[in-house]
C-alpha cells in the first residue's frame, strides 16, 4: 500500500505543477483544460503501469506486503497451477512456524497428475556474499529445467546479481545463524522448507559460499538422481567429540546407542527433507540438551534420521573437506593451492560405496575455498572438472 500511495502523491505533484505552469494563461481555459486532461491521463497511465510492473516482477524485501496484496488478482482460473507452479517471489512474511507447517504438506497419491520434472535444489547457506558465484553460474547455465537455487544469507546479497544470473532474486527470508547452535539448524530447516514449496524439487543439497562443484552438471545430476540413498554423514564416534557430547536427558527419544555425528553438508531427498522440517519430537531435546560444546549442527539431523529412516542414508557426505591440518576448523584453500595434483588428491584419494558397489567417486563438492581461488578454478574447470 505504501508505494501505491507514493505513486498517487507523485501523480498529484504532476497535476499541481501542471496547474501552476498554466496559471498565466487564464485567457485560454480550453487549453488549460486540455493540458490538465493530458496530465490526468498521464498520471493514471503512470499508476497503472507502475502497479502492473510491481505485479509482474514482484518486489523483494521491504515492500513484500504490496505483492501479497495483489496475489488474488494474479491467480489463474486453472487452480491446479496454484499447487504445481513454484512461487514467483521467494520473499514472504511467513514466520518459521507458519512456513514449516505449510512446507509439511505432502501429497498422498503416488503419481503426479502432470508432467513433473524433478529438480535438484542447491541451497546456499552463507554468511555474506557468494564470491565463487561465477563458478556455479558456469555449472548451472543451460540446465534450468533441472535445478533451482536458494540463498539464506545474513546480509542481503541478492541485489547484486543481474537478472541473467542463476542467483537473481533467489534469496529467502533469513535470520542470524551461529555455528554449533540451534539457529544453524533453524536456517537449514528454513532453506529446506522454502525449497519444499516448489513441488518439483526432489533433491536438496546444502552448500556454503566456500563450496565448489567437482564435476559438470550432467555428472552431478546423474550421481544424485540415480542414488538409492541420501548423502547424510552419520557415524557413531566413541570419542569425547562424539558420544562424549551426548546428554542423558535426551532419552528416551534419543539413546546413547542412537547418537550420531556427521558433517553439516548434506544431500537429502524430498521424503527426508519433509522428515526434517516436520520434526517436533527430537527438536526440543536437541535445542535444550545439545548446546556447545555439543555442536548441534553435527548431531541433530544425523541422529534423528538414523533413528527414523536408517536404510535411506548413505551415512557419508558428498562434500570433501580437509581436516588433516588439525584444529577446530578445516583447511581453507586459496589461489596457490589450486593445481591438477591437488584435484587428483580430492578426486582419487578415497574409496566408498555407491548403490552397494565400490567406487572412488566419493565427492561431488569440496570446501573450503577462499575468493582468491576463483581465478585458477575458472581456468582449470574445463580441463579438470569438465565444465
Ligand atoms: C503477512 O502479510 C499479510 C498480507 O500482507 C497479512 O495479512 C498478514 O497478517 C501478514 N502476516 C504476518 C505474520 O506478518
Ligand atoms: C561431463 O563430465 C563427464 C566426466 O565426468 C564427461 O564424460 C562428459 O562428457 C561431460 N559432459 C558434458 C556435457 O560436458
Ligand atoms: C547407514 O547406517 C544405518 C544405521 O546406522 C544402516 O542401517 C544403513 O544400512 C547404512 N547405510 C548404508 C548405505 O550402508
Ligand atoms: C581404492 O581402491 C582401489 C582398488 O580397490 C585401490 O587400488 C586404492 O589403493 C584404494 N584407494 C584408497 C585411497 O584406499
Ligand atoms: C568393496 O571393497 C571391499 C574392500 O575394500 C571388499 O571387501 C568388497 O567385497 C568390495 N565390494 C564389491 C561389491 O566389490
């Protein structure tokens, strides 16, 4: 309503100025009338154009409520569209409680009554901007049918992407998320819930601003879509950094034997995504009894899913990370680290299982890379990463 009122004010301004300018020519009331008529028509046209522009393109951030006001006008007579078309504008004013409730709607019939092309949702959980965005642009361009992008960022960064970007207006309503605290899991659930609103999203990948892809889109898409399991890291760590973080108050919901640890960077299918966002059983327990030095983002989803859907899990993450340098944080790689030998180490350094067989292709993504790595990465991408 705010911007509509402003536009009306502007229209009035024009009218007033027009009137003042023609004030001298009292001798020509007809001309004055004509002029007034012209400005009136102009103002009305201006308002109509502005309003339909807002309706068409939608409006982010501050004036979201303006768009919501117009939603009823945009609805097509074909009501099915309302359920199968992704939201035009990702910004909304739902609270987390409202959002999670809405996102937990699940169709009960097996088949979709329309041609559903399942997509991979790339969900970027970031502190600030996305310095490696050009690499992801290069990966995703041309595959629009098969992916969607979501950004949860603590600073509003979507404005800096041009309309041609895969990141353009992909920011979701975000809140502060702190490492090792429940606010981090809240942010991840917020990303999942927003992505679930698009019925076509079938796989959900959590990424950070320091993540890079290791293969081209075709390979990544094939690996994820043909997998019988979701890639959530989950293992029983007997050390003080694993079982040592378990709190007996969590039983009976969670026993020490069910306690799991795993990397925060996951890939889950739609069914598991719904399990995560609909959970109200384990959430209060983890929120109350897993606080630092229990890092809840390493335990909540792995433990919860291991209890509820163990057979659906690959129990490993798709995101490579280097802990070999020791310390509380994994290694960050910059310009001087990026080389063919470096990638040979990432791509062939491990063996794992995929759909029951052995493979050396264990990772599709890697972290952490600093902004300075972008240039050499773009340079070697066509040769080493095949995109
Ligand atoms: C969201 O916006 C709508 C319409 O603009 C309003 O009716 C509703 O109360 C708002 N909800 C919240 C939670 O602010
Ligand atoms: C993608 O990469 C694979 C190897 O990982 C290669 O065989 C394939 O040709 C590449 N596809 C495209 C479209 O570049
Ligand atoms: C992952 O672990 C669970 C139990 O923790 C097990 O049931 C499941 O089979 C494992 N997944 C794979 C692919 O081995
Ligand atoms: C992976 O398996 C292959 C074949 O079984 C073996 O030659 C290789 O050394 C293994 N690599 C690692 C890092 O264990
Ligand atoms: C996978 O490798 C392990 C040892 O690394 C071996 O015991 C197992 O039989 C292999 N499985 C398949 C399906 O080849």
